[in-house]
C-alpha cells in the first residue's frame, strides 16, 4: 500500500501543478481561474442544477464518460507492464464494438441471458485478435508494436466501415451505422438498477451496468498481474526480458499474451457503446478513447486503481469542458485538452525531477554540515 501511495503521489502533484499553470493561462486570457474551475468541478460532480434542484445529471454523465476510459486505460497499462506500447486500442475498440453489434443482430433469436454474454465475449475476442496480431509480429519478427498497432487502427476502422456499409446498414439510412441489436441484448441502465430502491435515476442518462463491469475488470486485472503466475511473468518480461528468459519465461509467449489481453480490454468499450448506449454500432463513435487511454495509463502509473482514478479525472474534464465553453466569456472547452497535455508533461518529468532531487540532497546535506 505504501508503494502504491508513493507511485500515485507524483501524478497527484502533477495534476495540482497543471491546474495551477492552467489557472495562470486563464488569468492571462482575462478570465477568473476560480470561476472557471468552480464551473468545471460543479458541472462534473455537482448534485444541484442552476435552479438549486437536486440532479443526477452531472455525476451520471461523468461516470458514463469515465467507463470507456477505464477499459482503454487498463488495456494500455497491461501492455506497458510487459514493456509494450499499445497504440492500437482505438482500432481494437472499433472491432470490439462491431463484433458486439454483429452478435446482437445475427443471433437475435437467442435469449438475453445467452445473447448478452455472447456479445461481451465477441467484443473481447475481436479486440484480442486485433491486439494479438501486432503482438505476434513483434514476437516472431521483432517488428515494433507502435508502428504495427498504428497501422492496425486504420485497417480496423476501414474494415468495420466496409462491413457496416455493405452488409449491416439499414436500407436508406443516411447515417453510417448498423441496424439495431435485439432488444433483449440491451444491458441495464442505472435507472433500471436503482428504480427498485426507490431512487429516481433519469432514464435519459446513458450510464449503464458496464461501469460496474469496468470496476470489476480493474480488480481482475490487479489480481491477474499481482496474484497469478501469468501476471508475474508479464511483469518480469516488462522489467528485464533477458533476466526473465534466463529464468525460464518465454518472452515471445508473454508478448503475444499481453497484447491479446490488452486488445480484449479495449474491446470491452463496445459493451458500453453498443449494449448499453446506442444499441447498434455507430461509426466514428469514439472521440479517441484509445489514445486517451494512454493518458489514463500514464497518469495512473499503470496500476488498476490509478487507472480508475485517472479515468475519473479525464472523464470529469471531458464532462465539464462544454460548460466552461458555454458559461465563460473568454475560455473555451479546449482548456480541458490543455490541462491534460500539461498533466502528461509534468508526469513525464518524474525521472529528471527525481534525478535533480538526488543531486540536490547531497549538496544540501554538505551545506548543513
């Protein structure tokens, strides 16, 4: 626990420093940092609307936007643990979403208790295959996973676009999307879950059970990485491939396994999108969730708990950004992108900052003596 706290301490400092620097930028523009940040926080986590009425809207939409970021953050973090940089989560979540929709359309006659798990497995399976391909190329030929996964992103988007347009688009529909999935393939929204408890959670908020699935997945990833032999071997390869191989670990096998599992985690984004929100595959549904997952993983120090917290932060920024754009005079929603960029810059400064402190400490002790 102490190690985890130390690992998460520097990202917390980076976030605070980023907000301070962001406040300086807002002040330079000519607006009030306090006003902007209060608006940003209240629109993401506030429990009351502008008229003072109690509302679930802010938290509901923030957690909804957090859900896909948890999946992609976990995907990138798991690959990082094996010393791999998975830039392909974007493509993996596209094929995962399409696979979930394909199952929901093709096997519509199956009962819901079979159809929903089958769609989830299909989303994970498609993402796993899409991740395993660059993993196998890396393991067999040594080709760099960054280049391969970037190229696989383009192939994924083009492939599912073709399949949607050619086979699964409703006739006459001007929007690039498939036909709806079966009604019994829908997963429950929080409005349905909380209704028996007497809690009036609005139906229009798309927060659904996949958020709970994301939290469960984070826990399972922690168990896998720190409590199983396979997770230990993945971390060993990421720490020192030569030493791991000397100890009897198959480096090639772990590379393929890590990339496949990473792809499966990214594919779970399709559960939130297809089974819990749009109830169909909608092209261009992702506002770069895959690339945002890199930010989440770096900020969360590649630990599942850190990933959940980082995803919540980025989800809150994404939720609050439009309100800053609407209700301030000079600050646009791009401030949230600036804050994310500054946070990553500060996180990337950890090693030089640590080295600077290491050099400073002996000089300080010498001065005191």
